[in-house]
């Protein structure tokens, strides 16, 4: 069974960098045609796709966040990461990592982690 | 960018059939994916590539997609189906995944 778990700080100040880790078990981030993805959900609102790292090494990001985001992999630890730079209160959300069957459909999700941005 | 439009809410009595729509320009030419999200939980994929069900998803859940409207149909609705439902597509022109705004299904 595939399991994903997000980890990282829950509170940031404006202008800081949001750094989250997704630890994958039951699968390898280097095998299969999977898109290792991040999605977020502001409190009480809908889902927003952030981007993905495709296992062969390519990335794709939401154009609205592209200038501030990077997604990377650590194959030795079977983890992938999200870095979102220069955060503001608008970045407050539950952040989910997920495995993508394709660029869009996500079949396994982490439980999500709430990140709040406040001074 | 590509916009997906869902009704904010749908209500249905237990045992009846619920239909949740997802509108988009020529959405019938795209693959549509549907997620169920219960309070405090992560979304769960229930329909992918417009009509396929992941293993473990009951046959009561089905998808269709044609023209400018995709739909998620839930037959014989149960109290446990009460949740938010989101549609999603890949916008190839904008090169991003797009979600609909979500529909809250209430079981009366």
C-alpha cells in the first residue's frame, strides 16, 4: 500500500520560505510513470494545483506560482520536497503531497499539513 | 486560463440518484477526474479519465463527459456519501491542472 506523509513547519512569517517534505513508502519515487505532486487548499476553500516532479526529472508548476516555487526529489530518502519562497498570508493553506497517475489525476494523497503565514 | 464550473451545492434524499455537473469549454475533449473530500480528510480519487473507477470505489459512482459538461453520478445515495466533490482536468494550453470550485453534496 502506498503511503505519503507531509512534514514541515506549521507557522511562518511573511517573506520566509515554506519548505515541506513528503516521505513516500510502499513505492519508489524513481520507478513508474508517476508525477509526484503538491496541491494546496486554503481554509474553507477549494483545491489549487501547485506542480509536480515527473520521475524522469522534469517539473511543471502552476503559472501563478511559478516564480516562487520549486519541487525536487531525494531518491536516496524516497522523498520529494516543496519550496515556496517569499510567502504571504495568501499562502496559508493545507498542503497535500500526492502521487499522480498522469499530470492531473492523483491516486494517493498524504493527510495534509496546515501551514499558516502570520506576522 | 481554463475554467471549470460546478454548482456550489446539491441535495438528495437517501436512496436517490445525485448528479454533480462540471462545466467547461469543450470539456468533452478532455479527461475529467473526480475527487471526494470528507471533512478533515484529504481528497480521494473516485473517477479518473472521465469514466474509470479506482479499485475499491463502488459501482454506484460513475462518470460521463460530453460537449461542455461532465457529470458525476452517484446512484442509491447513502449518508456516507455526504462530502465535497471536485472535478479536475489538465489544461494543455495553459500547461496546468485545474480544479472546479467544488460541490457540497448534502444527503437529506
